[in-house]
C-alpha cells in the first residue's frame, strides 16, 4: 500500500531528479562567442589566423579547467573575405543565432565602420569585445568594449618620441580614407602642442586608380620639406610604397614613424628590408616576446602548452587578452548568461587588471589599454624594442 507521504516523497524525488537533469543539460550546453575575420583574403589571412588562435588558446585552457560556471566555450568563426558588406551580413547572421551570447575580436576596418554607422550592436543589444581596431568612431560605438589602445594614443606616443629624440621638424602623411584624415588632424595638433614644426601635412589618394600618381606627388613634396621625421598615418600597400619611395629621395634619412596597423612582415616584403629597417612602429598591444608583465608571462606559458608550433606575436596576444575579457564578463554574468546580462556585467566591470595591463569599463566610458609600446624594425626585419 502506497501512503500519501510515500507519494509525496516520490514526487519530491522525481522533481529533484528533473531539476538535476535540467541543470546537467544546462552545464553541458556550450557558450558560443561569434568572431569574424578573413582567413581567405591574403591581406588579412595571417592576422586572422593569429587573432583567432589567441582566443582558442585561452578558451581551451578555460575549458580544460571546467569552463565558465561549468559550461564550455566555443568560438564560432565566420569569414567575410575582408568585405564590409559581407561583415555586416555575417554580423546579422550571428545576431539572429540565439546561442551567440557576445561577439569578439572582429578584424576589418571597413566592416567595423559600417557596423558602427548602422548601430547594429546597440539596436540588437549585443556586445562586441576587443575588436582589432583603434578608430575612436568604432571603439566608441554603443556596446563596444575595447582592449587595444586607440589611434590617438599611438600618435601621441610617436609625437613624444620625436620630441624626446630631438626631431623638431616633422611631416605628417595620411591616406585619404578610414582613420586617416581624423587621426592626421589629431597628429598635426599634437605636434604643434609639443613645440614641433609641421613642415608638411599631406594626404594621398588610396583608390587603386589614383594611388600611384598621388603617392609620387606626396613623396616629392615631403622630400622637398626636408623633415627630420615623418609620421605615417596609413596602412596597406600605399603605406609600403611610401616608405620605399621615401628611401629613394634626398630625405632618405628622415625617421619614419608608423602605426600599429602598418604590418611588419608585409612592409619588409613589399618595401624591401633596406627600406623597412629602422622604421619605428607604435604598438597598441603590449610587447608579447618577453614575460615582463604577468599577462605576457601567462600568455607565453599557455601558447607553449596549447599551441607550441604557432607564432608568438602581437595578434595572438591581442586575441588572448580579448578572450580573458570575455571570460571575465561571462563569470560576472552568472550561470545563465544572456546578451543583456553580459552587457550589464561588462558595463559595471570598472577597472579590470588582466595582468599588469588594465581596461576600464563604466558609466563614464569604455577604455582599453591606454599604453603604447614603441618598436623598431631591426636588421633582420624583426621587431625589437
């Protein structure tokens, strides 16, 4: 005979069992983070590989140690072929996927500009963590949580370096698109405030049909100005051709300062080692090759453990740091993270120390690492401090 108390005990047991099954299923469910960069476009393939690798290394480490609140992490990587329209389309695809809690580490200035202009993140209530970008218009957009320093931080460091090393006459050269014009305007003002003389302030056309002729004219005018240094606010082939062309003029000894977007390997390959040697580059990510910071010591250890045959460089460190920010946000969002909880957790994070390197997210703003490392291309084409 089954008594009422017996039925109650069975009901309680069944309820507890059902709750256990639900919690177990929830714990096994992955937390998905969406990432867009292009492995197929030669202009971005190396950076895309290394950036996503940094995320995978840290996520693998977290997963090996139980995940976040018992749930494993997965990076969902989509390829936009470095096409702005395609990045927007893929972003909308990720937004439409309810399993995607947040977006991380997007790579591609044109696509990120469109995402910011359309306010896709704000309108759809989803966070983008650590895009590989320093443009104020992008990193300042709603629901963007940056890691790297901004372009203005890089420019200020280069201006300070020119003044400190007694190069009083500077030329400022920029490409006439994307971050070029506004960053060059800031550079000119910063140089004047530092007491430097701006001998030339020029932009060149970046469209393929106009670039070559425009570059030749720009190089000629810069050489005529005979600057002690050139601050180059540009990226891509046009920047490489400018460096190469300047080395063939009467102003060949002018110190060339470039920004973090000026890729070292491509510069050496396309401009030649003789032209690239001695170029000083600002870095918006901490120097990854030595363990002087707790973050870089940890990063080097994890790379050796999880990706021993892959490169140690700025891009893998950038991905690794972005992954740490994402994981911290997920921890604070609780065991049942939603997009809103993730955004709320990030916005209330305050000063977060990743290991001697901090970001700051709060009501007064969202700031990435505000430091800048200066590196120089050495005799073997590698970056040294």
